[in-house]
C-alpha cells in the first residue's frame, strides 16, 4: 500500500498547487476526480480487467476547453497496473452537439519471469503505448445523449500489441429515482480489433448517486457477442467511488 499512499499524496498535492495558481480571468479552473475501490479493476477497453481487487484514480484538471485527465490503476496490494496520461480538447461545444479530441501516452505493467542459471526471478515490466480518441456526442434531451467513441492505439515497443481499434456506439441516460437518488446508465455496443484479431461486445455501466453525498456506487458488466480475442466472455465489477468536483476562480 506504500505506492498507493504516495500516489494519493501526489494527486492531492497537484490539486492544491493547481488551484492556488489559477489566473485572474473569468473562466474557472475545474478540478474533478474519482477514487474507486473495486473488486475487479476493469480496463479502459472493457473487454479486459485486472482480475482482482483494485483502486483507481481518475482526475480531470483543466480550464476552458482543454483538460489533463490522468488515470492511475493499482492492485489493492499497491502494485501498479496502468498509468494513462490523457490530454483532451473540446473542439466543438454547441447546445446539442459536442466533439472531443484526445491523445495519451500510457504505461501498462506486466509481471514477467526470467530464469538464469536455474534461478527464476520475477520482474515488473513496463509496456508503453500511445493512443488517440474522437468522441462526438448529440444531446437528445436534458437527461439523454447518444454518441460514438473511437479509440486507436499503437504499441511503442515490438513486444506488445502494435495496433488496436475500439469503436463504440453508446448512450448516456440520467434517471431521477427520487428527490435524493439518481441513476446514471451507460449502455454501449462496440467493435474491437487488436492486430489480426477482432470481436464485437456489449457493455453497460451503472452509477448510483445520492444528492449532496460524495460517495456513489458503480457497477460494470461486459459480454462478448462474437470474438477471437483472448479473454473472458463475461466480466463484471462493482465498486465504491469517492467523487471530487470543484471549480476555482482567483479573485482580483
């Protein structure tokens, strides 16, 4: 847990530093984040998971249309799983239509074993990738939207997957359950191609919120429809999420 503690300290130190250095313009700086404790860490591409309990840090720091959205994934033992460093820009912001662009370098950690002179040693190897995204969204109503999501990825070393394509059709629904509770529902169908293998899948995410309460409940389920990509045909996770949502404007 030492790695997790250090990461939490760095995250909140970064928040504090950023908020103290906002400029004097009227556009607020936003500092948002989520810390999730889950029984099964699900990947950015929901076909894959860590397969064990995990803690996930998702941050959103920016001003205006530009944001920096780093993602840190750890096993509950503190062993790192993946670091993703998103930069995102909202190219189009209209009343009904939005178009976002993004790109990131990332590092995925894998356990490897090396045997030398009859002795086997275990190492944590870092695999590097670069990815990009396009995300058009159309607002159907106040509480419903439809969108496409495209993610492409290139492996930066020869020992990893070289080309990944992820295309999803998704909807986002915000449902009011009562005066205190609301439900976010995100179903999607997606196509995934990884080098020479591909497959189609369905996936759904549920988020249960309580008004004026920072902790929410998150559940994810994914099912393979037809695929030749190695992995589980069905995976799921459930987690508790601590939500951070603030805006800062420096007074003149």
